C-alpha cells in the first residue's frame, strides 16, 4: 500500500545508526530506479490511518530527501511488540557467509534474470561487491560446493582456503577439499595445511596432498614440543596479528575500498598508524643492542662525575656533560692530576672540541 509521510510513526528510529556512505548510494539508487523494496509497518493501536514503522527508516529518509510524497509499505498483521521482536530476530540471526550470499546472488541472476546493477540496488551494495561474491561461486567446483552445503566442509574453510587454491590448480583444490572433508578439519587445521601448500614447492605440495596424515601428525608433534611461557605466547599473538592484517588486506582486494567513505578511511588510517607504533615498540624491545647499557655502581654520581667502576669509558658521551667554558669539578681535577689513564678515544678528542678536557692553569698535561 502507498502511505503518506504524515501517516508514519517513527518511534523506533533511534535504534538505527546512520552510515553516510551507504545512505548516499541508497539515495542515488532511489533517484535512478525508484523504491524497489517496501518498508515494513504495523497498524498503530488506537490511531486509525497511523502506522508504526518497523523497518525501512533509511529508505524513508532518502525518499523524503528526494521530495517524494508517498512511500510503498507492507503491513504485518501482528502487534507492534511482536513485529519488533520478529524484526530483531531476523537481524540477529546467524550471519551468512560470502559463499552463501554468492549462491543467492547466482540464483537471482540466472533464474530470475536480475542484472548486476539491479542486484546491487536490491542489496544496497556496490556492483563490485556483487561481482566478487558471484566470482566465489563461479571459481569453486560444484562438487565442492555440494560438500559445503552438506556440512562436510566449513563454508569459512572453503572461502579462505579452497577458493585461492582453485584459482591456481583445480586438481589440488579437489584433493585438498577431500582431505578437509575426510579429517573434519576446522579453520585452524585447514589453515595450517593451506599455508604449507602455498609456501611449498611443487614437490612439497604433492607430498602434502599425498600424505596428509603425516602432515597433521607432524603438526601435532610440533605443537606438543613448542616451548611454553611468555615467548610462545608472544609468537602466537604476533601470528594472530599477521592473520588479521591479511584478512583486512583481502577485504580491500579489488574495488572494496570504494565502499569506505571519507570518515571511515580516516578512521582506518588512524588505526593503521596506531598498529605501526605498537609494532615499532615491540621491535625495539626485541633488539637488545638498542637498549642503553647500564653498569652496576655502588655510589651515586652526578652528571659531571664518571663511574670509575665501569670497564667501559664514556668519554665521548660524557664530554658533552661538562659545562662549556667553566671549571672542572674537584673530582675531575683530582682524577686528572693523579695521572689516571685515558682511553684512546679520549686522547683522540681534539683540544678545540667543545667540552674537551683542558689542563688547569699551572698544571702540566697528563702524559699519554
């Protein structure tokens, strides 16, 4: 039915978050092709000709912005509370994988004749988003897709590992899928085998696919012998960081970056900058040569006094600590007048260098 805007009660609008980029695309789609999907409403109790909007707030806002007079709506024959709970349950249901979305898009394209542009409008997505999910279905052999439908292979495993293998070798993809189904591999086990296959030479790849039992046995033994403690935990954390960054890179493959508006892009750059700084700090902690060398000392000394207990001299670094043009401290005068041996670096400091040791008036220079 067609409803005018003054008939709509938008009391649930505060539950929605606005996405400027998606809203702009929706506005452009409605301007070009009109409203494709009706909003969902229920009759307002005690108010004839008034309807409570359950779903479709973004479409209503875009249609208002375009200056339209009416909105197409479908009325659910239930109470407001039941409609809200039903809408929530539909939104909070198990999230579909990209492969499952690809199957749906393929059916709509082949059986119902939808074009890529029409599918993008219907799903409120970009054409590149539709193309990428259709490509997932097209590249994976039908026999493997059937194993995914039957639950023999996890959809996430097929998406992350089998599709990349299929792009390189359909034969290896089929063999790897058979291994995943036979061993009931979870995402971690499948990822281990895929990583070894990807990094291996053709001979190593063949050996892994020929003897997967030996491969998984070796992985289990390596895991049991892995050292515990903080070091192992640190390595595990860094491996997770690499995996997460790789997943983020895959999200940006192709034209996915076009789905980000300027605010989201700036936020992403800010997070990348934070990650880089954190990794830099970890890197500095892992390089002991970058840490300052601190010698044990039994006495406290100020910036003008060298710690004589140290086996290493700091003449070059300590020279800058001396006051320019001033007199030396009594400790230093005593140290030099006693004829303490200086290191070759200290003897090499030119007499004209700022902060270099100068002889006291009436005092002979220390002999080398």
